[in-house]
C-alpha cells in the first residue's frame, strides 16, 4: 500500500518505518503543539486497534477534480462534525448557516475548485482539498484546506486549514 504506514514511536522523526517522510514541509515547520495536533488528526485506529497514520494530504499527488466520484457528504455530516469538534460554531449559529460569514465567503467565490483523493483501496478514508482566498487580504496566497472523510459512512473524520486558525 502506498502513502500510509504505522507511525514510528517517535513521530517527530521524518521517517516512518523506512518509508519517506510522512509529513510535508508545512507540518514539519509547525510549532511543537500545532505539529502534535496536526499529527493526531492524521492518526486513526486500525482493525486490530493499532495506530495508523494517514499520509499528509499536502504531500499527496494525483488529485482528481471529478465531483461525481465524491462521497455523499451532507450538511448533516458537516453539522455533526462542527458541533462535536471544539470550535466557534454552535447549534444556534448552524441553524442560521446562511447568515454565517463562512457561508457568505463561499457564495462570493472565496472557495476555489475542490479536489478528491482516494489514498488507497485499503485505507478507510479519503480526502477532499481546496484553496480558500483569505477574507481580509484578498491578494495574499490562498489558504489550503482539506477534509478527511470516512469512506463507508462519508462522515467527517477530521479537517485542517493552513490559515492561522488551523
């Protein structure tokens, strides 16, 4: 299988059991707390309850831009993830999602085309990534965001953005 392996005990090293670096240069440049949080997003429990680290989406090649291949992700899946994950969103704010600043940014074209990656047939996850134009400095380099979805249920496993909020 390409692109994923069990993490070494010392995740700070760039090697994972003889495989090339798992983390892309973006992640290796993060401060220790942010890097640890990033690594934990990419780690999941395998069938035999062992920890497995997904490949860093920023390092993956051969992304596809074909929405017909995407999983059936619904607003309910996104809602559940945003409510169950610590953050700025509340049940009340998501009920009125059309009034949220993020929704307005989406409508005004801040979210660029989305790309899809299946990782590997044996991996129970896939990624969707895209670039997002910053809300304040429109001429700055776009932020890079990704979402990791469970293949079977098409629910959100984790997500990340290269912006300051992560």
